[in-house]
């Protein structure tokens, strides 16, 4: 069907899926009613494509990344199919420093499912965020990776830039840059993988972005953000920062969908715009019950937690159950079993317990 339009009122950019429509001068031979609806539908569809990010990303590729994709994609596709996942669907990454793990989550329907956990070969610095250029510290926080951040020509085999500093970092005057996830197991502020794992991760990200994902979220934590791990690190000056990170961690634990992360009053804020899909509070019971813990000591030693059989017990031979109760001024653990003061366990977050074992 031909549209009779004067001059250059209709333009189509062959390099973009978005239809650009200029205000038309309608020929007198056309009836306006026959033109308005098709133009309106076309505009709405083009806008939806743009907002949804389904325009094919310009994913950079090198001979190394192409070879890795050809070699690994078939097997990764088969592995995903076994978990009812599809290669090329959107992905989401989580990094845990203390555990030295990187998780790859793949979208299925409206939520994300864990596909694989990779060991991080090396990261530099201590637990806590990166503050300034040259401190050799790996970052913590919520970052975004776009196709332009992928570097298949990296000197470290393959890499992608995490996007540090983000808005939060800039508001706190944190400096530095070029912090990556890459191969070759060498790190000065980056998260270094062995070459084979980074090839798999890069291939998965390449497939997702080639299929329309315009950017992916990477959430970086000092450790798995449980109250028990916060209590272990109660002396750290980063407890308030980590509690803010825990809000984002808990959001994903409950929704299995990354929140929209913004910054307000120099704090991370987490929002979700899917109320009709997800309903209200979707945090599962196990997350609610995560505040109830079985502990052996006030501050467990670093390393693995004691097994249940090694826990100190009450006279009834039942584990001592404790509950973490946050307040505006302090957070603490109190025993769930009423015993004498000597039998009660206390663990402060952000403040040492007193020697006599009393509350803060």
C-alpha cells in the first residue's frame, strides 16, 4: 500500500529498528481517518521496542571471543536446557568476595534462575568498597554493564568493565576506574577468573546481548549478606554500608529479579515496577526465617560455621535459637530461649559486646 506524502515526510533508518515518522503533509486524495490509526500503531510499537531494549546490541567480537563462542555455545545451550533455561535470555551476575564466587543467573519467564557458580581466581584488597585510585581495592555495590563495556581484545584474555565509579561512588567522591571481570588470574582491583570460566561467562553475556539485552546488572557483595555474616564482621567500619547492600541482596533473594537501583540521600534505593506481575511482598518464608539463626558463639571465628552437631545446646539438648532484632540505634542478637544471663548469647553489629555478657 502506497502512502501519498509530500516531500521527505517519511524516513526510515535501515540501521535502526525504530521507525522515525515526521509530521506528514497529507495529500488531498487521502482520507485522514485511514492514516491516523496505522501511524499511531506504528509509533507505539517502535516506542515499545526502544524502551524494552530489544534492538540488537552492537556486541564487540574478536577472534578469541568468536572462537570461544563457537566452541562453548553448543554445550552451554545443552546445559541450560537441562535446567529449563534458554541460551540468549537476559542474564544477571552476582559476585561474593569472601566466598570468591561469581554467579550467573538466567531469566526464565518473569524471574531469574541460577545457572552456574564460578570460582573467582583472585581479587585484590580487603572486604569493603573501593575508595580511591590506586588503593588496589575491588569494588562493592550495584553496577551496570553495557555492550560497549565488553572488551574481547583485552590483554587479560577477555574482559568487561563493571562501570565503576557509579552514581553512588561519585556522590561519595570515590575515584578510580577500569575495574573489570577478566581472565589470566591477575588482579589489581579487578575480579580475575581463569581463562576457561571467563570464556563461558563472556559467551553467555554475548548471547544475551546479541539477542536484545542492552545491559546487565552486576551486584557485588563482601560476602553472602546474612545477619550471621554481618555479626561475624561486627567490628568493621563498613557495617552501615553493608546493611544498605543487604537491602538489595534481600530484594533479589525474595523476588529473583534484580531491582531498579537508584541513589537518594547518598544511599542505594531499590524499586520494582512489576506490582501486577509479582503482587505484594514476595519475600519467601525462608528469607523471613533467615533472621532466626543457630549459633555457637557470640562472634563465630572466621571460616566455616560450626555444624549443628557442634552447636552448644541447652539442658534439653536443643540448639540455642537466636533472633536478630534491628532498631534505629543498634542491632543485636538475643537468645530465643529464656535462660540465665550467663547462658544468653549476644552479638552486636557495629559495636563490641560488653565483657559481662549483658546487652549492648
